[in-house]
């Protein structure tokens, strides 16, 4: 069982997607940072706790068992009387494997959902960048890879990535059957070693760096999952050399041109966001254009009905999805039979069909964009572009 109480990161979404032990309780509550409204936080959370208990009762978990299941949420009611929350909302997520309490940077409606998966759509409003991206910090003698979301950065350098030029060249030469022999003069002092093998080759500084970067490129292709963006950070001369040998198709032409080894992780993340944010907005715009083009030609790849969207998402065919985060479509969906039932109002055991569609799209490495009402392509509450 895992437990945490922290600021929201997009990694939380990934975690909640895979930890779906039944039943999953998702509770969202809008909060105020200061003022009289903060005094109502414990009361409002207690009311949400009672709604969660009623919903658990509706699926067969009653009495003491339900109270024990929700005890972590009940504990938060007491803590809220002593804490100030520098956030606009909170999310509480409980099942058999996880107890997660998250501060949200955006406002959210008060909401309780109990079902076989966590309700994640309100979190997507706080995830400005739908997919993660990577930053490759380049130096002439050192390279590091970082995986980023809109809120955090972490080291993701693969173990087999050479840490220095010499390490890369020795690895490459050993694979080619080239031997290195250190020569020692009669005086006992070491002198530069010599390489023995076919071809000899020219080992000037530029070639050494480019050979190093080719090895790095091989590691990148095995580590970075397409189509995540790759941003390079390094002095212009170093970035130019790397881009010459790069074969990863989603590398970004623009990048960070200051010396990245003078930056803290937080500074590197901030600079990377400045590069990637307009690109991701362009991605959203391109998907909108693609949807409009396909819809205009009656192409089945443009989807605007929940029954089609949820089926395609579960099959892993949804490339991009647009949803209205303020709308709910309550009902049930059987992934095995494909049977869907839709209800005008939430009934016991219902799930938000929009949430299932979004979760399955993300689980199959698609993008999900939350847009305000009226801005979703096609004018509905859902729209999607398929892969094939």
C-alpha cells in the first residue's frame, strides 16, 4: 500500500491508471487558501466522506467495513482543521493498494466517484502537457537524460549510456575488435597509448565527440518512447554536433543553448518548459485541424460519439482525445462484450464514460486534451482522432 500527500504531478495520473484495485474511491474538493471559506473545509470534506460511504454501500460494502475503508479520508477531516492549503483543490484517492492525497493547482468541482477505476479527468486540467518529454543534457565529456512532465523533472539516464567520451570509444572499439595497448618507455613513465586494428582512423576532437554522440543516440532510441519530444540542452557547438548524428525522429530543433551544467534541475526544467509548451499547443492545434479535415470528408477516423470513442480507446486506437472536464456521461461499459448503457443521471455502480475513454486513451499512449465547452471540435463534449 502506498500513501502520500503532496503537490500534483502528472506522474500521479500514470500511477492512478495502473493501480485500479476495486473499489476505487475518487474524491475531489475545491479549497480556498485563506479567509472564512477555509473554516468550511472540514465540514465539506465530511459531507463528501458521507457520500463516498453511501456509494460504497450501493455496491455492497456497508457498515464498519466501509468506515474502515474510508478511514484515511476521515483522518484528513481532522487534519484540515489544522492546515492551510496553498492550492485551489484537493484530490483524495483510495483503494486496496493506494492512499493518495493531492494538492491541485486548479479549481475543481466537489465530486465523489466510486467504481472499478479512479476518476482522473479533473487531474488532466492541471496537466498542461499531455505526455511527458525528455531533456538530453549535452557536454563534450558528459551526457545525462531527464524525463519531464509539466510539474517535475527526474533523472532517466539509462545504465548502458556511456558517461564519458573515452568510455564510449573504448566500448565501440572493443565491439569492432580493436585493441588498446598502453605503452611505457624505459624510464617507467607512461606515455600515450596506441590503438591497434584495421583502418587506424583519425581521432581528432570533433570525430571523437561525434562517435560518442552516436553511442548516446543508440541509447536514446532504446530509452525514449515515441512520440515523446526530446529537447537537447548544451552549448550551440555541442548541440550542432549531436543533431548531425541524431536519428530519433521527435527531436526538437530549438533547445536550451546556455551551458546546462550551470543550471539546477529546477532551472533546467523551467527552461525546457519554455521550449516545449508552444510545441505542445501546436500539437493540440494540429489534432484539431486533423479532426476537422477528417470530419469534413466523412472519415471514420474523426469520432464524436461516446459509444465509438470508448470502444476505440479500449482497443488502443485513439491517438488524440478532446473532452469537456465539466461534463459527465454516466453509465456502464463492458470491455469484453462491448455493451454500453448510458443513463441521464448517475445510478449506483455507474462510471463516467468520458473518464473511461480518457483513461484508456492515456493507457495506450494517446494524448488527452481538456477544453472548455464550445471549443471541442465538432461542438460536442467529446471528439477524437484515431491512429488507423
